[in-house]
C-alpha cells in the first residue's frame, strides 16, 4: 500500500476553501504561509494559516473517517510551511 499524504485528502494548499480570507475576494496566494492552528469539530477539520501574501486564511474540510481526521490533525503542526504540511504522510 502506498503512503498517503495530507494533499491526497485535502488537496493542494492553493485549492483549500477559504471560509475566512482576510484579503477579501480573489485567488489565494498562500506561498510562504504557515499553519497557525488546526482543530477538529464533529466531522470537520479547521485549518488556519498565516504569513502568505493573502494574509490569514481559515479553511474547513469535512473528513468523515475519524481515524483519518486524527492523522491529518496530527500531521498539520502549527509552524509548518503549508506545502510541507500538505506533503506530510498520514
């Protein structure tokens, strides 16, 4: 079985939905951003980023499988570059 990465479930950081996008409408320039917070509530994982050209973002992902959700939450450590975090094995 091949190892899976966070990006295999959540997608590339540039495609993450932005439920809070401080810079307003438009494409998310997330290059250089780091994970600022991660938490789960119910079947959702919330991911906050900071430091990208677009400013702070906050994305919410539905991940029904609790074991997978827990592994993703552990992989997305605050302080990690978003692209490193997306490449983390889960």
